[in-house]
């Protein structure tokens, strides 16, 4: 199967195709979000520690010549390996997701300022996994898949700040704007801006926070959340991102446009520095991991994107997860008698699941979960689009209460809950997972997208009242009507109910 391609545009960035190139850049940022979220939701961060310990203890007890005390001590050590790695990796992945949302908004700001509003829904409609990063050399597929070393290898290829080669490179394909890293694409965009778009640009709505010194400072963007915190081996809480790792930038002229793109590159794909780890592949076609000593990955000084060593770049975050994954997988193999390391905390989700498979399974609740997840994700993109035609107060209401609430509470609730269902595909049984397929909201009046989401909520609660009846309980159901009511023409209906205390 040839992976789907999002868009095809001419091979050089010029004023004539600048709008298409910015749409390509936005498509690249958007395509990574479902990819990373699929992996995030595959990780069990709420392990039953006693059950995990009992499983490890039973497996270790079958080894000859070991005492019960040795078994207990090793089971405790391995349990900690699993718990810390699972939570840290999940936090690292979600920290990148949050910054990719920032990158998406920054790229949208640049497009809005110079050529006009972003079109996210058309990208969402075309985004079918597996897909390609349009124009990347070498080409490689990206999937909506569970956590594995292979998936982390894909993440490293997406975020690599330096060009790389691999013996499995695909042949030349469609004539997109070519680049060997996403950072190189952004450098070409910057050059076109510097040469052709000095500004000032027309005044158009953008996603911009008020200055921090302003009396009405209202941040739209937060680097961390409960999903980006993890606990180390001493049970000390750690955040995966620093508190000052980036923010929204208003684009009004060439310097501000270049600054917005610099921020995207600085956090990940274009952060080329001296003494920096690089993506290199071994004879097995997999990336070569960094060394691990005493449970810590040995980074180079250039792997950090802030000074002094405050935060790793996107590439280095994924290289940490990959290197630790290789380390622990080998440790578990060497001990013997144990399962694959990742099987202790990763749900067995199929790569690139489709709603049609869930419908064919006859599991109504599973299909309802997927449909609701698709509707929420599509609605998030509609809300972001609406922000580019709205005043500041409406933007704040839509973006903070709509996008953030949807991403962190609603979508996560569905993404975590769908894993409890199973279905058969081929000769295997898989755990359910979000499909991130485009949800085609009906344009029939007077049913708005929000009303259609409410109907899906009710369908899910009826399909499985035991697990989803809470959605329609009085103390919870008020959260759904409190979502901003955004129409397909980007109108935002006024008088949104207040968020319940």
C-alpha cells in the first residue's frame, strides 16, 4: 500500500506559491499531532502497581537458583523501571504535542498575516494514515500507532534537525517543495519572506497573547499540564518542558514573521547546534541509541534548546525515550523469563485503525467512541480556524475554553476510555484506539457541529451506560454545553454558558 500524500506543490518557494507552501508547512505540523497523540494514548500511565509487581515476581520465580529475596528485590527494581519509563515517555510525548500545537498556531499566524487565513479542515479531510511528510527526502511513512521502538524511530525522523540517510529510503516521489529536514523547509520560507514580504502586513486576527506586563494578560498557551508531569525513581515530580520554552508571536512584518518561524525551528526540527546528537542508523535499520549510564541517557551539550540545559529539543526528547527503551528492552531480554518490556505498559493497538473496522466488529460503544473522538478533533480544528476571523475576547473564549478543554479533558477522556474495548482485525484482537479520521459535520440547519457532538455524547452514554453514563450526569453534562458554539462558517454564537464551578 502506497501511503497517502497530503498535497503536491511546485519544488521551489516563491511568492507565486507561498500560500501553498505555508499550507504545506501547516499540514506538516498538523500531521504530527494525531501521530504523537495515538502513541501517547497507547501508554498505560495508571498501572496497578501491585498487579505489575505480582506478574514480575511470578515470572522471575521460575528462574533456577534464585532466592525469594533476590526475586522480590529484582521484581521491585523492574517494576520501577516500567513505571518510571512509561510515565516519563508519556510526558515527553505530550510535551511535544503541546509544542506542536504552538507551532501550528505560529505557522497559521504567518500565513494569516501574509496571504490569508489557514485552512485546517481541508488538511484534516485529506489526512489519512499512513501518510507521508510531503516533500521530505528521504520519504518515510508516518502512522497513528502505539508506542514501540519502531514508532520512536519514526518520531526521530520527523524531528531530526540534520539530514539523515537510511538504507530503507524510498524512491523519489511527487514534486513537492523538497527538504531534507523540516527545518530546511522553514529556512526556505524565511528566505522568501525576507526577499519578498517586508511588511507591514494587513491587520488580520491572529492567535496572540496580551503582553505579560499588561493588566489584562491572558495566556492562550501553557507549556505544561498534568499530562506533561512525571515522577523520577525517587518519586520527585518533573515537568517535561521548561516554563519559558515558547509562546505565541503576533506577525505584523518580516522580523516578526521570521521570529515566529525561528521559534518553531528552535524547539525542534531546525535546531542545529554544535556538539549535537544526530540520527544515525545501524545495520538493523534502526537508529543507534545514545549510551545509558545509571538509568540516565548521556546527552551532548547541543541537545538542549534552552540555556542552561533547561529543556531538550523535540529530537532529543524522542532520542531519550528511544535510548531508554532500547536499554530496558535489552535488560528484560538479558534477565530471561520475562515478557517484552513494552508489553507491560503499552496497549496492543493496531496501527492506523479505521472506523469501518469498529463498525464491522459490531461493538457499538467502540464505534461511538471513535466517532466522538473524530468529531472532537475536527471541531478543535474548526475552532482554531474560527479564531482567525474573531475579535480578541471571542478568540480567548474559543481557544482557551474550547481548544484547551477539548484537547486536555474531552479528547483525553475518549482516548483513554476507548482502550478498554477490543475488536478483531484479521487473526488478531486489538485494543481500541482513536482513529483521527475527518468527521464530516452535517450542514443541515439548524443542527450545528456542537449539537452534533452533543448527540454523539448521548449515543455513547446509551451504548455503554456503565462506562460512559457519567458523561450525561448533571455535574458533568454542563461541561459539554459550555464549549463554544462554532459554526461551519466560523461564526461563534454568543452567550456561551459559564463553565461550572
